[in-house]
C-alpha cells in the first residue's frame, strides 16, 4: 500500500476570518452606531458553536462583525448568523428610533448567503502560521475602490514597503486579483512585472477594485490569499442610492509578508476617496481610533479604522486599536485641512463627484424636473 504522505499544511486546520458588516441604523443621522446595537450583536454571537471567536465593533455608522471559524468562505451558517444578528439589531434600531433602521438589509428573505443582500463581506480561508498577525481595516463614507491605493502600496510599492527591496522572502512580489465591478469580470496580474498595467486599471477605482492579493511561490502557499477586500455594490443591488458600500479588508502581515508597520504606512497619507456627504463627494481619508470613528463634519470626512490581531488556535485574542496613536496625529490634521479646502468648492466638481457617478444618487430625480425645459441648440 502507498504510504499516505501528508504535507504539514494539510494536517493543520485552516481558519477562516470573516468580516461581515452592515449599516442597520445610525445614531444620530449617519454618524455612528448606538451602543445598544453593539450589545445586540455581542449577545447574538456569544456562545455560538459555529464560531471560534468574534469581535464586535463599529466604523462610523457601520456595525462590524469580525469572526473566525472553520467553515470556509461563504458558509451558510456563518452568513445566516450574521444576517440574523443584523435583523435583530435592526429591530432594536427601530425601537430606539435610529436613523435609517435596516438601511443595508436590502432583501427580506435570507437564501443561504449574504452576498448581494446588502451587507459587505471580506473573507479569507488560510493555513495559519505559527504566529499569525493580521489587520482588520474598516472604512466608512467611501467605496471599495478606496482600498486600491493602500493595498497596492502595501504589496507593490517599494517606497512604502521596504521589504520588497530588502527582504528575500517578499522580494519576488505579489499577485493581484482585480475585479471589474461594472462588467463582473476579473483578472490576475503580477507585480512587479505588470505593475504599470495594474495601475492603469486600479487608478480607475470606481470600476476596478483589488479583490484579493496572493503570494507568489515561496514561504507561503500561493493559493491562499494574504489580503481580501469587500466589493459589494449597493446601488447595483438596490437600483437606487441607499448609502455607500463602506468597505472592509483583511490584511495578513509579517514572516514572508509586509511587516505590520508597512501595512499601516499607506494611511500616513490622507488620500482622496469618493463618498462623504450623501456618497457624492471626494474627500480625504482620515485614519482614526475606534472612539473617534464618528462621522461628523459634512458626514465625514471618510474614516478608516485598523484593528490588529494575533491569531492563536483560531482565536482572535485582544484587538489592538492601531490608529489610536499620536504618530497618526499629523495625518489627521492634514486630512482636516484637506477637508476644509475641498469643502470650499461647495457643489462644484471635483469636490462633488462627476456626473457619471452621480447617476446612482438622487441627482437624476432633480434633473427630471426640468427635462422638458431644455431647448435644442441645433
Ligand atoms: P519578519 O519578516 O520576520 O516578520 O520581520 C520583519 C520585521 O518585522 C521588520 O520590521
Ligand atoms: P452611509 O453610507 O455611511 O450610511 O452614509 C450615507 C450618507 O448619505 C452620508 O451622508
Ligand atoms: Mg448610514
Ligand atoms: Mg456607513
């Protein structure tokens, strides 16, 4: 009989990290999540056999469920648990009279998976290393393409990630899975070989979004992602503006991957993203602690939180609030200055989004009003 050869990664159980999030009611307006909703989520996830561990938090007005389990991606049970949790939180939001209760729950009936039903999802299944640090990035008042610039910088920019130049274990670069979210197509591209082509696509961030990043052959299995981003498009599901698709991402770090500080470094620049007031404005990304994850000025500016974890036997352990750090104070100040500068443009582009993107807001309704008053110039 042939001896059974098992590779170490086959006998180690894989873990799945799932971040599933939804806006089920704002307190007040679209600023933050009421503590009672967080409590509902805690109570709902506590003691559930299906989960190895969980952490409930919020980013602006989005309720965020960070979960670990062994069910793989797209698990019906895990998605059902998240859906039921959002439903219960919606009931609570209604009782408390919160704003836009159930905003992101766009369907009444759960049918096995929350994809396409409103919530945003970033999930990945992988074989954990001996020490497995990862960061959960949570954004509010923006869209999935907002992750293109930081994810590119982390995994492909040698001016950001020193390891690409000086660490033999990541020197070969990474593979990017890029989605065309308008045409529902995807492409895999390698960095550094195709770096300029990657940038040609992902610079158009409302259409092409980085979905996953994979290692090339080397220290880590090439078929297990090292980063994953949520790519839901609410307006495509709802057919009208119901709030932006405030995105989330999971990024693994260290030992054959960018170091933690390289993963956080892109956020030292308050890059411009679309979203902000009514999902219709360009504005600067502001990295903040969870306690400052409250969207106030002009419903923003757009925020990003970073929670760091060290996985142990599938458990999350404590969460480190990584932007709760004076090292990011200058970025926040610069972001506030850029917010001032952008705001002074009022309803003018490029503060307001271009017409093409406004199609998915309430502007077409306004345009309809005077449709008949236009006279031909021909
Ligand atoms: P590892 O590649 O061993 O994770 O260490 C690199 C590092 O942390 C430098 O900052
Ligand atoms: P959210 O997508 O975060 O609910 O924000 C909607 C909005 O219109 C903010 O002005
Ligand atoms: Mg909202
Ligand atoms: Mg939101």
